[in-house]
C-alpha cells in the first residue's frame, strides 16, 4: 500500500488514495490529502464539511447525501460541490477521500 510521508507524518493510503485506517484521520492528515488533490487550503468551512463527513461515516458506514452535509454544517445547499469539486476534473469529491473506505 502506498505510504505518504510529510513533515514527520506517515499516512497509509490505498491505491485509490483513501486512508486505510479511519483512526489515522486528523486535520493535519486532511490537509496533506487535500494538497494531493489540488486543494491548496482547508478553510474552516471546508474542515466543517470534512468533520461532518467523518462523523457521519463513522456512525453509518456510508456517506450522506450532499444536501444533508450542507444542511448540517449550516452552509448553502451546494457547499460540497462549491468547495471541493473541480469542474474540469469530473468524478467523486475529494472530500470523500478523508474517511477510510470499507
């Protein structure tokens, strides 16, 4: 499995870039993974989204619908797509790479 080393951190990810172990997630790890996805800065709004996604995934073992995320972090209905999706790179939101995939 790929290993990312960054400023003393050792982050194990799978071939798709997902964390292997859910318990490895920290905000510092999130910043490293975001950087790898081309997201230069994780603002507090973005971190709120990631925290909610992580909590929801931990509890339910799947990701919530986007509207549910935005409603629960008190942001506009398009918060995930506005803050994490690149219209030039279609596909899954990098926000979903933060929690480990089972």
